[in-house]
């Protein structure tokens, strides 16, 4: 983890207020409605914003970590590379995310890039439940020990480099400590995509 990463984090008491007494996370599925407030014009503007951005097709990832000895995961559509030297990536959790404070507290995470046959993994990780990892095969990442989900296209094992406020979300920069792709093991498959409010594959 970057030595100055913690200086960019919100105050520990704020992190704890997000955690509350819940042991599980709830993440909205990509594209699901989020109430803005009661102003009809603001709601219409937010809807227009979402509709236009939905024209940008993206892959789907699951961000994972280990907290208090248990696996934590969240579905995340907002992921991108940032820098080659040093190797940096980013993901963007909502302020309302229950998984993000646990990830932040651990200081590490793994980005799992989902394959076209893993829509069920995306749905399970994005739904409130007692055990998001039930029936999902995973192994610890090489450096951080964060869950690497079996069958994914690739994974990037990261430590938190910096965290920035971004409106109703946080921009989390991670330093890549280790990475691997399915092709590295002589296998290949197609990605799970998200476009205009629904899952797609390269064949649909």
C-alpha cells in the first residue's frame, strides 16, 4: 500500500458509521435506478445522464477482499486502467456501498474480470444476502490473499494507493502487485458486457 494512501482516506469514524452493525453488503445492479431527490427536473436530468452513459459498453468486474477472515465482494462496472509506470488501476464505489468500507479498511483488493458465462456471479455479488460467496469457487490471490474467483478472464491483485472524493462516489486508485489472465494458462473465453441497461456478450 502506498505510504501516503491513508492520508487520502475519510476519517475512521466516518468509515465505521458506514459499516454500522451489518455484516453483509448491498450493491445495486449496474443501471438500476437510484433516487436522486424529489425534484422532478433533477430526476429527469439524472435519468438522462444515465441513459447517455449507458451507450458506453463496459465489462463487469467483481472487487473482492478479506475482512475479519471472511471474503467480501461487490459487483463493479466502473473500472479502468490508470497508469503503466507505476501500474495503477481504479474502481469507483458508491458512497452508499457496504463493501467499500471493508475493502478500504483492509487496504487491499482484487479485481476479477468476469467471463460471459458468469452473469450469475455478477448478480449474486450485487444482491443483498448472508453469503455472497455461497457456491462460488475462489482461491486467495498471490500477494494480498483477496479472493480470486474461478473462471474469470483475468484478475489484478492490488493494494490501495489513494482514495479521492467524486460526488456521490469515491475514486479508488489501486497499485497492481500481481496480475494474471486466463490466456496465461492456455485458455480463453468471451467477456461479460453491460450495455444500455442489460448484460450482453460479444454474440448478442
